[in-house]
C-alpha cells in the first residue's frame, strides 16, 4: 500500500476541487495512483466540480446573522447573477453565516472544514457546484462578539453592513443604511488608513502643482484637499443621508447613541470579472466543430 501524503491530497484537491477527505479516500483506493484517484472522484462526484473550480466568481451575495451580541457578515461568490438567486445557493450562504457566528472559524479554510448537514461545508459546496454547474466559494467573513449591540442592513444581496453600537436601535439602523449608500472607509478621520491618505495626497500635490501658485499656497491647497477627503470618507464626519443639515456624528449625539465600529462588504469588490467575447467564443466553437468533422 502506497503512503498517501498531504502533498498528494493537496495536488488531487487542486485538480478536482473535491473535499480533502474524499481526495484521501480516492488516493487510498487507487493505491496512490493520481490519475486513477481523479477518475474515482469524477465517477463519485461528477465532472462539473472540477471544471468549475477555476472559473472566476465575481457575483454572489452578502448575508448576515445576529444572535444577541454575536453576529457575522459573510460574502459567498458564484459566477453569475442568475445563480446568486438560486434557492439552494442562498440556503448554503445562510447556513454558512450561522456557522461563522456560532463556531468562530479563523479563516475560510476553517469554515470549509466545519460540519454541515452530516458532512462538511466544503463537501456540501462541492455537491452544490455539481448540481448548479458553477463555481461557488465563501470569500470573506467578519464575526462580531462582545458587549456592543449589533444591527445589520442588507441592500438587496449585494451590499451588507454590520454596525456595533450602544444606544438607540433605530438610529443604528439608519447609520447602517447610510453606510451602504455613502460607503465610508473608516469610522473617524483618525482611523482613515495611512495608505489611502498617501494616495490622495499624491493626487492633490499633482493637481496643486498645475496651478502655478507659490509653494506655500500649493501646500495649503494640498492640506485643504486632504481635510476635505478625510471628511468625505469618515463615517462620523459625513453628511447624514436623511438630513443634510447635520453630520452622522451630530445625529448620533442628539439621540445619545455611539457607533463602536462597522464592516461593509460589497459583492465582488476587488475581483476582476470575466469579460466574455461572444464572437470569439462562437468562432472557437465553429473551429472545433470543423476539426472534428
């Protein structure tokens, strides 16, 4: 009997996208023969999972779950908007976000290894891929726990926001909707990432330099641009969407409410979507047909 190593299991999983335990079983049954093990998995799981595994997943949903002061926000991706509305896909995402809240996995790999419906999340995911014919993958999640209250807002299924707060629930829900609309990147000006400020400063310097004004004026122009930017991207300093006469901070102070933090996920954010060239695809199919004729 050949020794089945972790590297062999990893290689087979990369080829087939099958669950790790299924890969190990197949390799054991095949006595370490990689080609035979792949064949065993294709018989058992079908060919769809392996074929779909390498495809880009830039569509999907964001979903949330709250139980007291514990909650989670989860993004699960698929390939098309059509599948993002599939009942089985949505059930999978709802199961996933509850598991995140209840089990506190450290990363996506740990989430995939959690038990679900008598199997694992990864095995259920693979079976789902086989049925719907599209790649499906949990992309990211954030778990919340502690003494702060939680409220979430889902704008359809493409934008999800979770807010940690103390005070008035209605005000916190309004803030969650505001975040979905205005997309701040930090709670306060002091928390805006340094790298984001550096990018904005570089742009401001180039714009100010084109004015031809003296250096001291240029410096003031740059600082003015940075301050304007910080107000635009920090939640507390943004103009409240329901009342343009006050900032979010002023609205919260009026109802004695404090926002401790927030997280926002936008489906597919940062993923390069596949751009299908229909004409090229048809030409390729015609060429293939001619070659086999």
